[in-house]
């Protein structure tokens, strides 16, 4: 048996009263657990296994299948993310990207910290579209898929004019190194993306972009992600639907 600190990534029903609960923990990384009886009224685990909850979790050592989640305590409920439809949709999309991208029990402290930061930024609900672009970009970097936006990914030639981004290559390509999947990238969008590397999260709250800039960033980052995961996250479509209703 062991304790770990983590976030609830997702849950699904199991049997009549149980849930499968997938955590991202500081100590073990992504880990699958079974919360027995948590769907029964007044069960002590019910609040602990709500989506987005940060908590301390007491788990059994796994012999086969899932770890048993037997007890724990809430550090932060993040109830505000569940109570607001936009925040919930944004959080689900962010976590689905993580769930689709990481292996089980492969801990990454930087990723754990990014999840914590992501929830705090989404909770502020200033400009959730821009917040998600920032988190998409930072998540690529954290997972080792950072975009190369200063020079050609093929030959290293520094590029200043006529910028073209290759999603499969994960960066800019010069005329001689192009793969055929490139899309045009404006100087302004490149500057914003590069700025995400050194931008303090609090500065993000004050950053104002016009709709054209936001659409270009979305296009570039979604294509970068689509080139790295097998299928588009289901939560992305839900986010697009609910966010479009707020405009």
C-alpha cells in the first residue's frame, strides 16, 4: 500500500457501484485505479474521485489490473471547474490531451506542475481560448515535442521571411526541406508562440489578441497536436461547441 498526490484525469463507471479512476500522480505518473463503492450514496470516496480533484490517494500495490483506491483526502476540490460549463469543457480537453499522450506509470514532475498551473489558469476564465493555446504549446514542450520556430528543422537555416510550418516535422522548414504538409505562419503568430516560452503565466492574463491571431494560433497548434496523437480528442469538439455559444 502507498500514498500518492495527484489529480483525477477521468473516471468511468465499473459495475453497479464502482468507478475506474485514472489519476496523474506526482510519484507514479498516470495510474489506473478502482474506487470500490464510490457510486453509492454517501460513500466516503465519492467527493474524492470527482473530475479535476487534487488529492492524496491511498492505493494498493497492483498485482494485476487496477490499483485499489481505498481512501484519501482532498487537497483542492476544483469545484469551480465543474460548476462552469466553459471551464469544465476546457479542463476536459486539456486533460484528454495528457491522457492520450503519456504512458502509464511514467512520472514527470514538470507535467504534474503544468496540470496544476493549467487548472489555476482555466479557473480564472479570462480568455480560455488563449489559455488553451498556451497550455497546448507548453504541453508539447513538456512532453518533448517542442516546436522549432527559429530555424529550419531540416537544415538549421535561420528563417526570417516566408515562414512555413510543418506539423509532421514540428517546426519551420525552408524551401529546400519542405515535406508538402506546410502551412503559412505569420511573423506575429511566430512571435506569440516563441513568447510562450518565456511568458510568465500572469502576463497571459493581460495579453490581448484579435480574432485573426487567435484563429491562426489555433490552426497551428491543433495541426501540431494532430500530427502527434492518433485521433482528435473527443473533448475538443465539445469545447468548440460550448465556446462558440459564448461568442
